[in-house]
């Protein structure tokens, strides 16, 4: 049923208080189960892109999905500026909205700002897989990149584990030093800034790659036995090392094949579908086992699922409705 008051707009400032880290992880896990049940209907094509050239340097991405189990249907639209120097994709100054409608009538239901839900989904959807393939009692966490993704990976993993040491690195010395000081204080454990990526990754029980770099960042020989590496973007772990790990799990083979770097790795013969251990929904549903030995080196790689974005937007809409938040917009009807 649609609301007679109109369409509920849920602004960014409201989303911050409506969606916790734990909420995001739970919703992402629920959506993996939906994928396992086959109740997620993706658009065709699954992603539409418009790159505006001629000096404008802005890029539109549009995705949509129908979640039968909720039920809800939504379209995710975002636009960001990228001239090769400045990139707003992770910032608050880009366009990010999800439009929800009633699948029974096609009537508009909500417009949800997804800056916060996108940011936390990007890491929650990957880190939740550690429940199945992570080390039993990880003590050392390594963060390669401490922007939006690195920070939110820390929030998610700190909700799951009690670390004894956290290492971090970034391009600028002053940035990583400030990050280390802030999170040492907030978590009450040592957060240590390192100069090199190798210092962060080598010896870590869990390492997270969440940079904006298009270059290869971490190397397979640095991963110790029993390590879980979480790759959140592009080529965080050298593609030549993927086949040398005990298990590789990803969120979606089809969606990853839409990404240039992943497709290039597969077409170049460095990794194949046959070498993939499984998709995360197979772990969550119990269709495949997770970690089977303490010394297994396991890679979790995600590109992001619009199904989780729309599910989080619907969660935010329901929370806003229950708490009397958001702004009502008039409909044409």
C-alpha cells in the first residue's frame, strides 16, 4: 500500500541515525540468502552507464532490481565527476539516490539518499563473509587505504572481532598519522601507521584493500598462512596471485565480469570461473563450506550488488516511516 501523504524523501542526515553498522551487515546477509533462493530479479542490462565527455567529465550509472521477498522494486542512480585528477565517487558532493516504488501498483514510495548506506554497504557486504571464511580469532588487522572504504571496513570488522593491533597506511603520512591517533583513542587498542603496504599486509590475520588506485596494490607472497584478504575495489591484490590462494569467494561472477580489471584478468588467463571457490550467497546459505583449515589463505572480493543497495534503501524508508522522519513530497496523483 502506498501512503496518501505522498513520496517520502529520506535525506542524508536522517540516514546516519537510521542505519547502524550492525543493521547494514544483517541486511546484506539477508540479501545473500535472497540470491540463494533465487528471489532477486535484476534488470536487463544489469547496469546502464552514460559517460559525458566534452570537458564535463561526469558519469551516470543506473541499476535496478526487484526483491520479491520484501517486496520492493528500486532504481539506483548516481553521478560523479572524474577528470583523472579529482574523483567525487566516494564523496558527499556526488549524486546518489534510490527511488523505490510499490511493485503491486508501480506507484512511487520513497526517494532515499544513499551516501551513507552505499558507504557502509561497500564494506558490510564483504566483511560479513568473514563469518564463514575469516580466521577464528584474528589479532592483527591491516588496512591498505583509510578513506571511506577503509574506515567503514574498520567499523564492520571491529563489530565482529577484538583485535590486538591495527596497522594502516595511505598515500599521505599526515593522513595515516591522524587516522591512527583517532582510532587508537576510540578503540582503546594500538592503531599503528606504516609507511609501506607490505608492512601492513605481511603478518596480518585480516588485511583489507580499499584504495582508489588503479594499480596493483598488495602481493600474494605477503599473505601469511591463515590470512583472509578482503579486496574492495579494482586490483587490490595482484591478479597473478589469485590462483595461488586456497579459496577465492566473490559476491557475483556476472557483476564482476562487468568490471574492466576483473574481466581483463579472466580474459588474460590469470583466473577462471573454474578456479572460483564460490559466491558469498553459497556460503551464507550453507551450499558451500567456508574455511576448512586454519592455514588456508582466502580472498574475499566484492564489486557491490544493487540488490543490497535497494534492500538498505527500503530498510531506511521503513525506519524513517516508523520514526516520523523524512520529508513528504507531493505526487502527481
